[in-house]
């Protein structure tokens, strides 16, 4: 069976060119990047090259790039770092009051749960609602600002819907209010252009395994001058922002993936979006009552979240997997969760409709022939499951 993978938002295969770039740093070039001998200096040079490659993808300065273990660590470092610094900074205007953070109701758990942890430490958090397309209202953001607001954290692209938030406008609001601005760009980096200067970002989180680098490596962009409370304690690696021996092979892989993304982003986005549109249009034409969630929003080119009323999404995922097609009910981090997706209920879906929604996410390796096969498999599986469903309202019989 030729298996089809349409779950690239969960993770991607390491690109062959990325793997080739990494291999020497597991064997012949195994040095510690902090060592002063030749082995160490070769590793150091590779790390700094990767830093430049990532900076070029984001239009940042190399010294503003800090390598982490992934998006979750980057999100935690950014949010805790800003919020808790305001408690300890003797020059902070909010040092005598509890700091305030603004997030959204559709953030990834890496942000959402971090904000909830902050609330337990006395930090006030406002969660902005979103419309049916998964987008915040800028007026809500303006109204949420307080004198003690220290951070706005709004994800760039949603992991389940693909909806792209208006970061440029949010950045202007944050700059006017003199508030730090962080974005979780785990689902946008390598898929759509990111310019941290134009977006007026102070902090940005990236995870390598979402765009063909290995798992366990990520980036936190920290704009020069941004003041953060220290998150980890140890040596003086990465200017003290992230102590610990660098994962040289992973960093090299991430750098190469960033370079590949920068060079092929426009071409990849155009091809993948065409395939995504073909998939959506074909499913809507062949599956009665189906609809695309957040269809009118600006979306990442690879993501489609489709509602199939009258069935359980997990049952459809399993049925399709048995036929050789991998997709998802939503965030991989939430697999097996009893509760419906907080993202889908936030855009107004009922619990049953949220559970009946499936995410298809395409990638660089996705082919037209695979989409054509999917357009046979999905309608057949939905039809079969609906026949078994006690909740799907079949058309009334003609007398």
C-alpha cells in the first residue's frame, strides 16, 4: 500500500538536503561548539552559519537568533521571560502592580497553558475572542490594553485552521502602546513570508520539525534590547539567553531548512495551495453537507479544516488511515483528548461539529496523484461512516 501523508502540520519528514548537512556533525565534526580547539571551532562556525540562515529567513539579525529545543520552549521563554521580568525589574513601571498579558482563545497549548500558569502566579491574562474565521478583532485588542499590560502574544497562523492573524496591524498597536509583542510562528515559518522588522515583533517562536528540519530544535527570535527574565541557568551559551551545550547537528539542520524555505517558499506555496484548493473543491463537490472551516480567512497555503456533519472525526481518521491516508482531527498535542477542540469551539462550532472536523495539511512532497487518491478515499469513508451514524440526518425518503 502506498501511504499518503496529509498531516504536515503535525510534523514533516526531514528534507534529504537537511539530513546531508547534519550527518557530519554526528561523526567527523562532533566537536562541542564551546571548545577552543579545531573540533570545537568547526562546530562553532557551523552554528553561526545556521544562525545567519535563520536570520535571513526572518529578516532578523544573527545575534537576535537563539536556538532552543522547539516551539514549546520558545513560547515559554518568551512569555514567562517578559511577564516575570516585570515583577523583578526595579525600573519597571508595573513593578508595584500585577503585570497584564493579552493572548487569544485559539492559541496553541504551549502558549495557552503558559498563560494559565502565569495566572496562578498573579499575572492577569486577557484572552481575546475570535470570529468565525479564527481572527481577532483589532478593536478588542485596543480595548484590552491596560497601563500594566506588558505583553501581547498572538499566534501567526493557527495550527488547526491555518488562519493568519493580522500581525502587522497588531505590531503597530503594540508599538504605539509600548508593549512587547510575541508571536508563535510555528505553523507559519517556512510556509509564508515573515519579516520581524516589518511586523514590529519583539519575540517570535519557531520549530524546525514543522518545515523539514529534525524534531527537538527550534528558535526564539529576541529583538535586541528586549528585556527577559532568565529562564534557564547554566553556562554562558548564546549570550546567556539559553545556557547548555548547543545541539550542533540539529542547529545545522534547522539552518539548512531555513535556507531551503527562503529559496523555495514562493514556489512551494503556489503549488501546495493549488493542491489544497483542489482537495477542498473536490470534497465539497462529492461529500454532501461538508464545509471548510474558516474558508474565507487568509490561510497558510497547506492547511484545510473540513467539517463532516454526522460522524466522529476520530473514526474518520482511523478509517482513512486503514486505507493508507494520514490526516488529523487537529493538534497532534491534543490527540486522544475527550474535549472538543478549543480552537473550533472558539470560532462558534458546536461540540459535535468540532468533533466532526478533520484537518488535512499538505507539504512539499504532496503530489497531485495523492490528492486524486484522497478524493476517492475521503468521500467513500464519509459515506460509509454516515450510514452507521445515529446522528446524521439522512435526506427524507421520496414517497
